């Protein structure tokens, strides 16, 4: 009897590990690579639209409905690489394990460059002023690995599991 291996994006990384590689670290307490940066889980007001070229047009993250003064939380543990103003808006940028980088704006930062951050730690408070936001306040949340922009929504949620399923032979 043959078997079929069903995979999802989250479990495909398991195939890239060599047999002699070190065992994987245990999964974080909260499922998914990233946690939501706002609590409760926010409404998405603007979807990810990757640019066709490195400097081309696109939406390099997602916009999340927020309230003025609402705490913005770190999506995962990491190090603050930037906390300050860019074009008149407060921005916080974090580097995470595995080459992942997240950005959060606009907000009033409460962290500083070099700070070690844990998952769910407050980074600042949401402020109005994100262009194109259909509500009074939106948080723009971006993610990239190296120079490739990634949809942060693809990294939240429950991690996948690999399951072997029976393959039905023909009659």
C-alpha cells in the first residue's frame, strides 16, 4: 500500500532538515510563528500585496484596525533595531531568530534600539495617521525575511502537522 504525505506551508520546513541535523527547539507556547500584535485579534483593513520588483508599488504588510492608545505588542521575541520617527510617524522594527524582521507603525514607541523583547511585550501605543486607513486608527504590520517581504498573516495561527494518509489503490 502506498502512502501520500500531505504538507502545509508550515510543515514544509521539516523537509529541509537533514537527517543528521540537531533536533528542533520546542514550539513556542502560543501556536504559530508570530502572535497578533494587537489584542483582541484585530480586523484586517488592508491586505498584503507584494511588490513585483524590489522598489515597485505594493503593500508590504497588513493594516489592522486599532484604537488610539491601544498597546502594540511584539509578535515574537527579538531585538529592537529601530524605534523612532520616519516621515513624521513613529516606527518600531524588530529582528527575530531565523532572519525574520517585523515593523509596526504608526505608534508612540515605548522601547529603544538594543532592547531585548519577548513575545507579547508592549512596544508602544497605536496612533492615528496611517495613510489610506479606512478607520480612525490602523496599525501597519510588516514582515520580511532578508529582502523578501512576507504576508504576516501567513505566520500567525496554529502550526501545521504532517500526517500520513492511506492511498486508495484503484479497482
